[in-house]
């Protein structure tokens, strides 16, 4: 069941011209439910112009802060992001789901690790939470951040990052890359490419001594850096990422077009949620399980409906489905029959899915 809690906006502040940071007031009776791990996100909901709008935003605060903060960057035509940056005020109420997501690794105070982080723009939000947490709770671990932005003024959390660098001097290194401003050192001008990555892996990154790598940003950047590091000898299992999807690949488009022709009318679907079963028969109006279930009256968790956030994740218990796109689940999760319901098109006449995962 999609359970939201109505939380007060304790504070909202401009971090940059087009990015606001929301601090939520979580009442004492909900603090256990809202406990989170660095890298997780919150799903927010508001009725905007009569429409139920939901979006997921990574927590930028650390669990050690005892705060719940998300950063919302304004995007063109973004209903929720424009609402937050233009209308939301301190004292307002917002519907918020408990933290979720699998981005990040467990803290181990007894094991020194060397972490690498690659971020672009608002991709810094989960990364900031991770850096704060690992530096605070793993006294012998180190972090290196390679952070791309358009201009110096657009760098989100610049002050917070500099404070962390001073606090953990020698354990946190930060390298800023700008795409719309020129800097004296050519290495730090522009996006990551072969020339830059060659310099970084020879002078700044010790591949054999790297424990974990986290990437958050546009799909093109994440895929490129991941592939380069793997080619340089980094084991694939040490790379973790979250994507900002800017467009579908030709493969995604072809798959989506093929599945759009799949006949789903008459498919019997059983939803398990909160220990209870909900059954309905699909019509030709919706091709994916989530939209069909919502239209039939089910109350299920979802946010982006774009195959990115994993809020609508469920497990196939019976039958088969095929996902149009998948930017949220890794190979291990897929092997466990986990799917994104917003992208899942049934290809058998009966399907049973479990949201209690």
C-alpha cells in the first residue's frame, strides 16, 4: 500500500538560483519509520492543479545528522520542481513516503575503504549523504569526489563540501569540473572524456586501491565513466550508480514499440500488497501492470513512472512480464524476479506480483 505521511516543511532554503533544499519535521513517533541509509530517497506527493503529482528525491542529509533533507532542482516544465522552487514555504505540509532505495553500501567502522564518487549537477544529493556518513562513521576511510557543473555559481552544496573538506582534511579530496566556464587548468574544463579519464586514472585514482565507486548523474556520463573504469581494471561489482535519464536509446525505443503491440486484454492479474491480495482483469486501456492496477482501484507505491526510481518495484510470483525500460534494477535484482511495475507488460495470461519486497 502506498502509505504517505503528512509532514511539515520545517525549512526551505535556496541552495542555488534554481535549487531549493527542503528540511522536513519528522515527529518523534515516526523517527523509527523514517530511519534511512545514506543514498536512499523520499517520495513526495502534492496535488498540483488538481493532479496527483509524485516525485522521488535523494536525501542529501546523513543519518548521523538526524535530519531529513532533500534538494529539488528546477527543471523546465517540471510541475513538482517548479512548485517547490516557486510556491512551497516553511510551515506547509507535504505527503512523504518513508525512505526507500538501495543506492549505497553498509557502513563498516572497522574496515578502511577508499571511495570514489562521480557526480553531475543535482546528482550530488545522494553522494553528499554518503560522503558525510562514511567519513563520520569510518574513521580510516577516504573519499574522492569528481563533480561536474555548468558554472561555479551552479555548484550545489559547494559550501557544505568545502566545510567537509576542511573538517576531514586529508581524507576528502574534491575536484570540480565546469562545462560553461573556463578555468586555468585545462583538465577541469568540460565533461569527462578519454583524455581526462586517462589523466585521472594515472594521477588521481589508484584502481587497485579503490574499494567502491558511486556515480550519479546523466545516463551518458554514468555509462561512459563506468565502462572506462572497468576497462582500466576495476571490478564491475564495485561500481554503483543512479541515473538521470535524458532520452531513450534506440534499443529501448524498439522494445517499447514492440511491447506496445502486445495484447494484454483479458490478462488476469493478482497483486499482493500489505499481505492482502487484489485481483483484476486487464483491459486494452493500459499496457503496464501499475497503470492498470491503479485504474482498477489498487493503492500502490509509485513516483516517476519512468523506470528510474524503483518506487514501484515488485516481484513476479507467477507468470511472465517484460519491462519496456529498466534504469533502476541491477542484474542481481532482475535475477530475483524483481521488476518495475510501471514498465512491466504481461506476456502470459496470468500474472501474480508481490509488492511486499
